[in-house]
């Protein structure tokens, strides 16, 4: 559900799940997936894509027949860059995600959303979403206000009744950089397992850390790997003994340089950029307060879609000399860990919207692998 350009779906597919239906209403996103399917790109070549309003889909056709329901319900109601209307926003699609769970009764589900959902002003609605996921059959009545429905859900939850369909739900705020994505991207995951399966799941621990990156840079491993002369190396703070001891247990955060190391600069070497799809220079980047671009030797700032086009700083590269330029589409796809043979349809701003809304493929695969491992154990 809410497949977007396919990031979550591709990651889960790599983890071993095979989609029976991929649902998305946006024409550009569907065009992106379908064009890649026609090109027989491995990531999506077997997908069945449905373009349309998810509210019109009858999920009872999948009852007890699918392992997993997944999706990223539209995040504008909760986004830090949106209008913050939450339950008063018609774009809030969490009710449809919960309806899909109620009707399909999957063994598990994975939903993703923006960090803004965890803000204090949304605390009650955040809890409301969780309780609906835990007890999807306690559905909202016609003309029932969401707060009254929340009170009824709380009463049911506190009663201890486990009749009907129930899920054990884990909510977790993650930074994608902690799982090997070359981008600081904080997102909320809701992962649930059907209660009758008896699964006790917890979100997998991080595999990467900033401390490990700082240590690699301090002792020179990072710079040597990229053949950077000493005079061009960026000075970083020295790692403390505590940091040194912790860093050896995890891999280093991936940086913008790690992700883009083999791509030519599309501004300075356009003659070489044609060898890489969607790798063209986009003029007009400028730096201003709060929009200073992503340094080359750190994970990128969060790529954003923008309500009125691409926001300046988050989607720019900050060079060592202080100059900035926009990331190309291919560079942005690398930062979101899409495969290099995956191409995007639409104008530059439309394509960047797709990428800014996507789930990093590598993060989705990591979560999917762990969910799949537990499902195999109860098969």
C-alpha cells in the first residue's frame, strides 16, 4: 500500500517477500514502477501494480492468504514541513492501513512514517494509531469522533480481552544512518505480528555508528580508502577512549562520498555523466541560513520532497570549498539506496519528490529480513 516509487517494496522484496499487489494512486510513481517493470529491472519485474485510490480496494480477497501488509501512509499530516493537521487532514491514510490489516488478517505488517508523528502535539493520536493496530477489529463507528474511538480502544485494551484479531505492535524511531544508509533520515516504524503466532519481536539493533566513522577518519582508514591526500582531509574531532571502545563494535556510518565515489561531478564533468542514468546537473542551488547542503564526508541530510518543490539545503551537496550544487537524481537515488538500474519518471522536481518521500531500500531490506526470519520460525 502507498508504494510510492517503490523503496519499501523493493527492500521487502529483497528480503524474500513477493508482492501479490502493489497499490499506489500517484500517476508519476506508478509510471516509475511500470517503466522499470517493462525494462525488466529485477527489483520490480514481477510486480502486479494497481493504480488507484486505496479506499476502493477490498482487502478481504487476501484474508489469511498473505504473510505481510506493508506501506508508508501519506505523511503530510505529520511532516515537519507540512501543515500539521493529523486527524483533521484528509490525506491521513492510517485508517486505510488499519482497514487492510483488519480485512486481510496478515501474519505481520510493516508501516513507516515521518518523525513528526512523535511530536508532543500528536501524542494522543500516536497512541490512537498504535491501539488501532493492536485491536483492528475495534473499528470506528459511523459519526464517532476519533477521541471517542480512542477512549473505547483504551477501555478494551485495559479490559485484558484478547478475543478476536489482535497484534503485538512495536513502534520504533530509527535513524537510517545507523543501519548503513548514507543519510541521516529519522523515521517511525510500526511492526506488528498477529498475536496467535506467539512472536515476541523487537527492533533489530543498529549496525553502524557515528563514533566508528569518526574513529576511521581520525586514524586515516576512511581517507586512505578514498585516496584523499593529507592536505585535503577534513579535520574531525578526536575520538575519546569511550568512543574508541564503542566504535569497534559497529561499522562506520556511510557518507555522501562513500555513496557517490564513482559518479563524475555532473557540473564539472558533464561529458562523463551520460554513462549514468538520471545523472544530470540541475542549476539554481544556493546556500542560505538553515540550507547549507550536505558535507561530503558525513551522511547526507534528510532528502525531502518539499510542499512547493525541492527545498534548497537538504538536497544539496556542500563541497569542501564552500560551493553548493543540487544532487542529481542518480545521486539522490544512491543516497536512498535504490539500485543503479532503477530509473525515475517525471521532471527533476517531480522525481525528487518521489525520492524525498521514499523509504531507503537498504533500511526496508534490513527490517524485512528480520521480520521474515521470525515468520519462518512460526511457519
